[in-house]
C-alpha cells in the first residue's frame, strides 16, 4: 500500500501540475492534451519532438513553458550551415586574463527549443542529441554538466522535406514523446484572435513555479507505485510489438522504461500514488509510435505504426485486481 507521505507528494504534484498547465493554456488555447503531454515529458526528465506545420504554436508552447517555470530559455534555429559549437558552446581566448575560457551555447538553458531540427546536418543533430542523452557536453576534452531541469523541445515540419536530414530511428528513440499540436477548433481560434490580436500575451505571462518545484516533482514521480502485474503487462506489450507481422522494429527496453516513467508522471498529475492500465493506454501513442518501424509491405498497404500499436493495445490482456 502507498504510504501517506507518498499520497501527500502526489497531491502536491497534482496541484503544481495543474497550476503550470493552466498558465500555459493562457497562451496555447484549445490544446490541453498537448500542454499536459509537454509537462509530463518535463517531469519525466525526457525530451519532446513536435511534428507539425508552421504557425500552430510550437515555439509559443516552449516559451510559455519556460516562463511558467521561471527558468532559462534557449532557442536554436537549425539550418544546414549550423555548427555543433553553435549549439553546445565554444572555447575562446580571453586576452584580458591570458587564458582560454568556455562560452556556453544555448543548450545550457533549462528549456531549449530546437526549431526545425531536421534542417541541420547529422553532425550538428548528433551534438544536440548527445547532450540530451548524457545531460552533459564535452568541448576540448572538458566535460560540462547540464543543469536540472533540462528539456529539449525539437520541431519538425512534416510537409516540407527539401534540404532536410531526417532523424534516423536511433535518434528518434532519444525523444521521450512525439506529438502534433494540430489546428485549433473554431472556438479556440476565436480566442486566439482575441488574446493575440493586439499584443503578445507571452509578455504578460508570469511564473507559477520554480526550478526547485520541478526538481521536487521529478523526485515525486519516482515514488509512484507500479504493481508487478502492470510491469508484466508492459513487458507483454513490448513483446507483442516485437512479434507483430507489420512491424520490422518493436519496442526496445528503453521504450519500456520510458512508458513506465511517463505513466508514473501521469498518475501523479491525477493525484494518484499508483499507476493503472489506463495510464499506459493513454500514453502509448505519443511515447511509442515514433519508436516503431513498419515493414515495407505494411507501408504499401497504408498501415502506420499507430495502426499497429492500436491493434496491439487492444489485443494484449489487461491485468485485473488490486494495483497497490
């Protein structure tokens, strides 16, 4: 059974989570699910890939998240001529001191927006993704740790492919989630016209939490209970992806760990100190779909990784009984 202390942590977590989400939704109207996923990604110590057309709020989401948390924000506009040093930083000679000093790049911010990541060369992409995986950068044989919290929100345009370098599957796997913002509905777009028409509401957005609060939320996620039967269910889902006839590449152990971590965060955001099967089901597509590779034969039939994943989630038996 969950302890009273764990329950209190979850309740505090839910309050903070709701406050930050509501603050971001002042900027990103009509997309509460996307906002929640971005926050779940942050407190799960992961990184977010947003694939969508220009102008739907990808940059605004990243800026609103950073402002809501009173933390630093860095932006990298990826272009074909961008160098790794433009991302991680560079060592320069200081004439006044007579020594070399390191000047950190935008990757050292708490929330980093990598805009149109697929426009940079594979070498520059790798510099960013290495920092994401190791939470540190190495320049001239010196290693510099990145702070906490640390989250990269990378964007891609799924329509325009000319002059781009698509991320390979091994690098896509570094992103905890892949989401799409999508167009707002009619009511939400009218709200956008009202709030963004005369001024930029981002300038008026104030912080509702601190970096210390986020670190506490990250620690609270680790205390959320996952019953042995649910761990077995998660492994069964992973095994089903590896045996599915339409998938050439199934879930890796990293993917299994990622889904468990985000499920814990979702449970805490809803005020629970334990995970239930619905947590896995609600997060399966954003966490897993970009990690699965469809066979060429299935592609010819128009079958996507989302189609295969939905079939798997419906077919794997859900454990019943107590989750404590």
